[in-house]
């Protein structure tokens, strides 16, 4: 009886050890699965944050290109018939190179969204209102950025702030912060100061400066310098001008030769 009872006790102890080992393995598997879920969430957050940051940096490059470009329409597309350029539409440059914003606001005055169907769709309205676009649903991110201009207390410098979101700017606005976090949206803000540089080291003596002669082919043209001074010249030529003369008599009478 004593030997049989001891054999049963040894079997019960083995069962307890196996159950404890299974419990430990189950806890380790649950912990590993928990770490995997966290890593997936972290990777997803990094991915969304990367898209938002890249969109904001792309917005900085886009703004720099528009500031150096010519006339554009309300969709930010180059249009020679348009009245103003991006720079003239939103900035005022004084004689002392002081740059001030035409629209004194903190919200974006222009923006673009990268749609899956149409590509980049931009807004450059004269009133500086960036509307929330109606975008069709897609399986990929359709990020959007907005460009805001700030005054800087330095001559010839303007501050450009670009706000980007993995969705529309309205979805990532401070008022929608809780909903944006629940939806897994990412937001990024990049601020850069741009300086105004002259394309020429020395300004020309006149809007039109030629060494030999100029042939207008009998086409009318005008001096683009607004209200030239009485001693200013609209055209400096070394040889007589062929074709139709300058349409400003005083500049035509004051035609001067190059040194």
C-alpha cells in the first residue's frame, strides 16, 4: 500500500509541472503577440507620419516654385492671360525690399491635394480661401497641404509655413483632433524662411538694353516701368532702332547710347 501510494504522488507531481510549463508558454505567446500588435501600430504611425512630413516638404518646394513663377490662374496653373502671379497675388514688396503679406491671416491661403484619380489639384484663389475638396474614396492615402505666409521683421524675407495632412486639412484641424486621432490621421507642419534675391547683380540702366540694334518688326510695344522718372530712359540702344519707335515720346527723345 505504501509503494502504490508513492507512485500515484509522483504522477500527480508530473502533471502539475506540465501544466505550469504550458501556462508559462501561453503567457509568453500572449506577450509576444501583444508586442507584435504594438509594433504593427508603431509601424503604421511611422508610415502615416512619414507621408505627412513628405507632403509638407513637397509643399515647401511647391511654394518656392510658385513664388518664382509667372502668372497663374485660380487653380495655380500657369496662364499668361492671368492678371497676377503667385508672388504678386499674396505678397507686397516695397522699395526697401520689405515683404508684407497681402492677406493678413494665419490660415493657409493656397493648397493642393494629391488625389488618386486626378493627381495634384491645387487652389490659388485671390481671396485666399482654401476650400475642402470633394475627393472620391480610394484605397491609398490622398494627402493635402496648405501654404500660409507670415511677415518677418527682416527686409527681403518671408516666412512660409506648410501644414500637411494624410487627408484633407479640415480633417486634421485642431477642432477635429480627437476624430483625427481615432481615424489614424497624421499631421505635419514645416516652416521655412525664404529670402528675396535679385536675378541680376547690377540692375540694368533701362528696361530694354541692347548693344547693337533692335528690330521691332513694326510691332507696338510699351515700357513696363511704371511712371519713369523724368531723367529715366525706357530704352538704351547703341544703334538706331528699326521698326516702330517706343510709344513713350519722352523716352524716345531721350534715347541714349551704351558706354
